[in-house]
C-alpha cells in the first residue's frame, strides 16, 4: 500500500506542477483550483490523496457521491457534483449539500431545483454548464443562450447561488477545436463577471493546461491523478 501512496503522490505532484506552469503563463495572480475526480477510483485512494493535501473532490453520480460522502465523513472534504442531475435525484442531492453543483445544465433543472430549495429553506452554489462545442452527447445550455439563461436563473431562482460557468472541452484530437470551445466558454464567463461570476471551470486530464491558458480557474482532473501506472 505504501507503493500506491507513492504513485498517487507522484501523479498529484505532476498535475500540480503542470497547473503551476500553465497558470503563471497567464499571470502570477491567476489562481487555479484543483478538483480531483474520483469516479474511476476508490475511497481508499481518495483518503490517501486527502492525506497528501488534496481537499476538493468531485463525483459525477449522485449515488456515488452519497456513498463516498458517508464513508469518508470523518474527513472535512469539499465535495463537488459534476454530472448531469436527473430531477428524481434532486432531493438526494439536497440532503448531501455539496459545496458546488457544477452541472446545472438547463433552465428547467434550475427551476425544479430552486423549488425544492425554497421548500427546504436551503441554498446551493452552482455553475451553469455550457455545451460550448455544441455536441449532441453533452448536456449544457447553448453558447448563444448562455448569458440570458444565466441572468434568468439569477433573477428567478432565489435559492441558487450562481458562481460561474462549467464546460467540457470539445471531444476531438484537434487542439484548435478544443481551444475554440474553451475560448467560447471563457468569453461568456468574462461577460458574466459583472453579474458576480467568479468561477470558470474547464479542463480535464487531457486538456487542463490548455484550459488554464484560455482562462480557466478550476480544473477537474480524474485519470491523471488516480491512474496507477
Ligand atoms: C470524469 C469527469 C472529469 C474528469 O475526467 P478525466 O478525463 O479523467 O480527468 C471531469 N469533469 C467531468 C464533468 C467528468 O465527468
């Protein structure tokens, strides 16, 4: 098991080093948050990473999030929900009180979520997910409607605290295409800063350095941290 810890340490160090390189290219003052995504891994590894200093973790399924929060509840971990939220899972998510729902992906979901939040006298921090590469397979609001929907949620959903935007880079090997999807998301984020947006979540294992250079200040990294070889 010592060996496993050393592998995770090496992976984490490498990712942190790369984030550091990319962020200072933007500016010394550009701070990037790292959320470790545990969906391909196990609780033991999450615990090990916690011991190594990592504090924010994300899951993309409500049930997995629930199990892990419960089994690791002795650790003051900051939990993020990253995946599409089905409306029949809203109550469960409310019980869990994650620190950030990154995948608020439609006005319809925002309205049903807000309704429950009001009923339970609770609030939730969230990011509006943008489908910046306009891909059928991905959820999220369209680039052209993102600003209007963001403002509508701000106005109509009193118990949702919108903190910014989240996007998944274009699913392609073409770096130009990926970069374009990040630049589009960032341009929307920039316009929302005056509405109080502070978080631009983009970048995963294969594209986080590029995402940071395009302005991301939160990266969500799974396989590069948890892989054991
Ligand atoms: C799985 C997942 C990640 C992490 O993916 P990796 O490529 O393993 O880094 C990030 N964001 C979301 C929304 C995910 O579902």
